[in-house]
C-alpha cells in the first residue's frame, strides 16, 4: 500500500519540485518574461495532481468534494499551458479569445457553487467535463503546436545560428503531454477501484511523471523567446496572427505589397547583389549573422531580402547561409593538414560549435566532414 501511495503522489511531487525550482530561479526577479506563465502552469498542475492523488487514496464514500475539485481543476491545465507557449512564441499577452478557453472551468465552478447551495452532489450534471476536457485538450494542443512550428520557421528565416532559439524539443514534449493526458482520461474511465492498492498504477504514474518532468525542464531551459526576437526587430508577432495562411513566410498585407505582389516580384537584381556581398565580404562567417545585417549591407529592408531568399532561391535564410558555409568548409577540408582538427574549420566558416557544423554538413552533402575528406582524397589520388 505504501508503494501505491508513493506512486500516486509521484506526478504531484514532480510538479511541486519544478514549482519550487522556478520560484528559486526567479526569486530576485523574473529572469524571462514568460517565467510567470511557467510558474502558473506548474502551480496549476501541482494543485490538480495533488487532488488526483488524494482522490485515488481516499475511500469512495469520502471522495465527492475531491472528485468535484479535481475534475473542474483539470479544465484549466491546458489553457494555462497554451498561455505559456503563446508568451514564448508571440510575446503577446492573453486576449479575449484565449480567455474563452476558461469558460468550461467557470461553468464547473458554477456547478460546484450550485451543489453547495443545494447541499447535494449531482454528479450526473458533470458528465460533460471529460468530453469538454478532451475538446479543450485537442484544440489547445493543435494551436500550441502551430505556434511552435511557425515560430521555429520564422526564426530559421531570420537567423544564421538558431542554437537555443527554436523549440523542437518542446514540440515533442507537448505531444507526449497530450498522450499522457489521454492516458489519464483512460485510467479515470476504467475507474480508480481497478488500480486501488495495485502496482499496476506504477506504469502510468512513472510515464506521466517523466513527461511532466520533461515539460518543465524544457520550459526552464528556454533562454530565447519572441521578446528577444522582437528586440532584434523581427516580425515574430505575426506568427500567430497569420496562422491560417497557406505559406509560413508570406505577409498578408505589408508595405511591400500583397502576397500576390510578393510572388510576382523580380528579385534578380537583389540576389545578384546578395551573391556579390557574400563572395566579396563573406559576412556569412559571422556566427551571429542576422538577416537585418544582410539587409543593412545591401541598403534594403529585411522583409524584401527575406522574400528574395524564400521565393528567389526557394530556401530559408538559415539554409542559404548554411550552404555558403558548407561550400567554403569543403574547400578548406580538401587541403586540411592531418594535424589540424576539423572543428577549427567549423569556426573559420562561422559555426559556433562543431555539433551544428556536423549536422548541417551531413544534411547538405549526405556525408560527415571526415567522410567527405576521405572521399575527396580518394578522388584526388
């Protein structure tokens, strides 16, 4: 029974642990603008998971109030998670449409107040909670995923180094969190009596605890957000605004014109200037290069340069710069002395770390730098 109790409270203890860590990390002031949202997420998660654990340990006759509490509280978890994701990827606060996601929770609170006033618990009136929870869960998961995907693509289109700037891992954690929530619904559907006192509860408990741990671990590790991108004068705030557009990079209506105008523009002159700039000054060697730097060097604006690369070259800014760096790296590797490490070549062409260099090199050439060197030497011989 002790083991069952321990694993019942394990997800709660994980969420409570991260709540304490977030508080301690920001005790002298918020380290990032999205940290209050992360703290709110961990706090709500802790409260809900405590109620869930307590509900599983208390006999049926004493669970009416706990059951009401846990079922109504869970309606807030995913909306709060979404506000955290939105704050990172758009630097915008909650609006009226986001607050509508909390309507099911408020309806649940009204039901509880009605139960208190009547002195009885009409559990049949709350059969809508689980279906509504699934609807909110799926809707928020999709919307959060769209925010992350569009943010990542936008960042790739403006930065040459995206290390610690994109949130690919958070996207996978979000999918796992969705899976764990669906698992919880299935477990609740089976009923707590089926697991009561049994170590069968160990498997879902460990899985849910691990996913919760990963979510808040990734959330606390994030160092870059839309606020930082906004300070670099990037249009990341348009990510969510235009999330229904067929293209990730076209602006609906800007000073440069409509989407149709953007597609029909002739970028040949700008691309020729861009090519000359890269060949003569080789500014792609700057590991901190941003598209605004390129636009300034060309006496143009970043949106026009971005569209020229996207539509004229059919690639993102990151891919364009990576190809230039890899091409120079290939010429350097061809004459690289045996006593010189490959990572020095990575630094010379603009990579901050050799791991990113290896990844980009393999993606573009289909080989690692060492494999390319061996192949090139064999060809020359």
